[in-house]
């Protein structure tokens, strides 16, 4: 479903919970406001997954560098539900929405731990970039 203004706190909490699940950079993440916040401007572009009325995941698709590219800004799933298909469904919906808006590619910046998930979904390595904590990979998928 589409995200609503009232979802903002729950989405932020889920983002932080999911980010902390690996145990990497825990102190830094807790100190970083962006690790627990979803910008108001991103809410109209967020897709929410619910299970029994509870938010269990979300993805945010933004405009990319040009009209032909979209950016997967966020993709977070509650850690206890990893590997249940929620992330794959959110990713498929994000790709669909990007293609519907005219994008020909979907770009994502991800950590090495997430790289296999994206590559299994057809994303290909497109470079590396610096993040707040460590280098990350840039991945790209051509959309139908």
C-alpha cells in the first residue's frame, strides 16, 4: 500500500531496527538522525508492506539522475521476517512503479551484505561509492 503521513514514525523505527540487525556500526547508527527518519518528501514515494495490520517493510522509489533512471532509496524489512519474500515483493513493486513512471533503469546503493539479494533479482554491479560508514556498491537493473 501507499505510505501515509501517520506511518512516518513506524517507518523510521523499522529503518533503524533493520539497520541495526547486522550489528555493524550500531553506535554510529543510533547517533545518526537519518538512520531513523523518513523525510516527509519521501512519503508519497514509499510502498509499505503490512502483515496482520503491522508495518513489516517498506521501499522508497525516487527520481534518478535523469528521467530514464529511478533510485531505490530505501528497502527495509523487519529482521525477524528476512528471507520470507517480503523484500522480493517490495523490490518487484518498486521496479514496477519505476517502470510505470518511465524509468528504464533502477539504481541502488547497498552494503556488501545486501549485494547477493539484489544480484539474485537481476541487479548488476555498477561501481562503488562512499557512505557515512564504509564504501558501498552501486547496483543497476534494466527494467522491461
